[in-house]
């Protein structure tokens, strides 16, 4: 992983003072990734994201839902439910490696990174979580380990 995760496309699914969950595409690749906030350390100004590589079919389905216009309240709720179902499908079906990325914000210099298996419950369960859960999870022992796991070697 380079010292930067340079983004050419970003579709935010959830946002709170930065991306909580979103679809991102790097400048050097046509692959889409699901970026999901695992932990947020406001006192450090750092976030740790799980970057889940998506195959084209899964990315296309999620992009279609995220890109839908929804103006009426019923449409907004239907869209949100469809997004939550797609995230649940990813949590259930995705296998293999996930990149952990520590940065101030997506697209800014990488402060640390690691590769883990999506099967780790603390990773799988956190994909698509909301901001309150990410903040709360940053304070427990598992959340503090994200900093250690994403520290760059000297």
C-alpha cells in the first residue's frame, strides 16, 4: 500500500465529519472498495477504515442503490433499507483479505496500514456500522488495538 490512498471516485453512503461508509475507487485501479469506518479517534484526529475489495457485480449493485434518487420519505427509507441489506450481504458473503487504513481522512496520507482477514469478528461485524458504534468501539480494548495493528514499522 502506498503512502496515500488516492481516490478518483467516492460515493458516500454515510457521512459524519467525513466518510463513515462509502464506495471508493483508487486512481490507479478500476476496482471498487467498500470503505467502512472501524474506529475514530477524535483526540488524535485519526480514523481507521476497513477497505473491502468488491467484485464488479457486488460493486455495481451497491452503486445502483446508492445512486438512486430518493426524495419522498418512503423512498428514502426503502433506499436505506436496500443499502443496509447490501451491506449485510457483503458481511455474510465476503471472504479474504481486507486492508486496514489509518489516516486523518480518506485520500490523505496513510499513517498506518495492515492486512487482516474479513473473518475476524471485530472486522466483519464493524462493516457498515454507524458513527456512534465506531466511536464507542474506538474506546474499548479491541478499538485501541486498531492503532497498534496499523502502526507503520520503523
